[in-house]
C-alpha cells in the first residue's frame, strides 16, 4: 500500500493517505526517514551521541521579559547546560526542575516536557463580570520547528520539506473537517517530535528537543507576564495554551496583548470561550463551552484513535450534572448502552479472568454486582489495576446485562466530581 508518494498538488501525499493511516500502525520515524531518503538518495542511520554530551540553549530574539523574575530565568536557562543521560534522555539542571514561577495567582513549572501550571481540584466559572477564555497556540511545536528552521543535522533541508508537508496536510484536513486524517497526522507530527529525544531513532536530536520545548515555554511565559501586567489573570497553562479569567472591563487589554504577542512571535492562537472549567489537574479536566458543547481532557476524554474507552457513562453523568443538574444516579441507571459501561485495556502477556480462563491481550469488561476478585496478568498472576469485580465481556451482548454494578459507577462519577472541584 502506498502511504506517501507523488500525488497531484503535493509531492509527499497521495489521496490514499487517510485510508493508509487508519490502521494506526503508522510510524512517524519510518514515514519521515523514507521521504528524506527519497529526496537525498542517502541511507539514514541514527546518530550516536555519547552520554555526558552537554547542550546549551539559545533563545530566539523575540523572547523578551519585563520583570526581573523571568529575566533571571531566561539568563539562567541560557547559561546552564542540559546533559545527555545513559538512557539518551536530556536532563535539565536541578534548579530548573525545582523552579516554581509565580505569576499573578498561578504557579508554573518548566521542564523538558513543557510548561505546566500547578492547579488541582479547582473550578473556575464565568459570570456576568468575568470571561473564561482558552487560547491555544495553533500547531505550536510544529510551528516552532518550522519557524526556527530546526532540522536534524544529518537530514537538513530535506527534513524541513517533508515535515512542512505533513503539517500542512494536517491543517488542511482539520480545516476540511476530515477528523481521521487530522487525528492520525497529529499523531505522526507529535510522534516525530518525540523521536528527537529517543537515542534509538534516526531522528534523534537532543538539541532540537531543547530548542523546541524551551522556546515554547518561554514564549508562553512572555504572554502570561504581559497579560498579568495589564491585570488579566491566567489560571491555567499547559504546553501549548493558556486559560485566561478575564474581567470584562479588561477585554480590550486582553485582546490587544494577545494580538501583540502573536505579531512579535509569529504564532497564532485559537480562542474558545468557556462557561466553566473543572480541573483535577492541568492535564485532566472538563470544560463547558458557552456554545453548549464541552471539552474533556486526559482521563475524562472520549474514546478516540489513541484512547480506549473507559467507563464513559461516568463522565457522561458528570457532564449532565454540571450542565443540567441531573443527579449522576439518574444518568447512570437510565443508560441502556452497554458500551458506555465497558472498559478496554491492553494487558501485556494477556489476562486471566477470575476462573483462570485466558482472555487475551486486549481485554473488555464491565463492573458486576455478582463478581468477586480481579482480573490477573497471565505471566505473573498480578492484579490488573482497577478490575476488582470486573466481569469480562469479550463479545458485546444484544441485551444489557442484569448484573451491572450501578453503585460502582455512581461512586466513580461522584469521585470525579470531587476530583475536579465540583462536589
């Protein structure tokens, strides 16, 4: 099957791209390697970088801070070294690991993985006087890579051409509402960036990993600082975006600050207005949008190409409670779709049910009021996490089972409400 090749209007993609990527066995490294080799005619091998190799970071000229706290962070991050470990990973300096950056009423941490605020179990609600606005930077890391001209030394311009083509194809799919192509190309893009930090990859480039993630964090801190100077609070930040709790009297200041930041950095943000934001932490939250829809992140996200379903009825019940005030028990007991109650998980080496019968490596179950004990790993007999009372359900039934442990699901939904600050 041809995945990438000569096609009309785009030298790197054919009309078969989406269909080819549906299987999810696509490997970002393989795709990019093949295309770069096709351009250069050379066979690529992974770079050998010794443990102990030190890299320094140099910020692009647009990174500028007003206050002494962030000016000091910028100076220190450029004067220190990031060291390659035996694992091939790059380790940041200890002071950076321990650093907490307070801006306004929110605290932030930096690291190789990206900027994160430190909130937990908190709810933010928009009202007559306050807007709650999510500003995500569009294709943040890809645009940093392309904007700064970052490419592995052994690939050079050929990498940039291939990578730009993938990014543009993904944006085209997103614009056209092609969710499958958008999702899988997002995985290819993110997967390729992740390979910058893997010593086993032909894309291995610790310097590029640093240049991308540190630049992204400093640029977001720039925006957060500027908003704070105008009295516009930021209540959350995570890798490629921020959530602003903006007094309506400061709306013009917020908009002009964001526009100025976009002009200086060359990035673009996408705004989503929330009615409420309920966070377990920065990576796991439920946001209610003002248009009546909602966004769930992390453990609360809906099943997708990269996420197996896990008791989705519980999140449905929580959302109904937050939006309509519906008791979680009513939503859960009123559901007749067995797929809403199931959890699917891959179990290394396969799983055994409570009777010792082998279930396979991909296991589906629901929680039963009649079942005792957990599922277990075949290879060592250890308990498969969160399977106490699980009834294996390898084939979906026509009718709803009569032994669903509704109380388990109700407790789970109530626990989620407490975790996100909504209890």
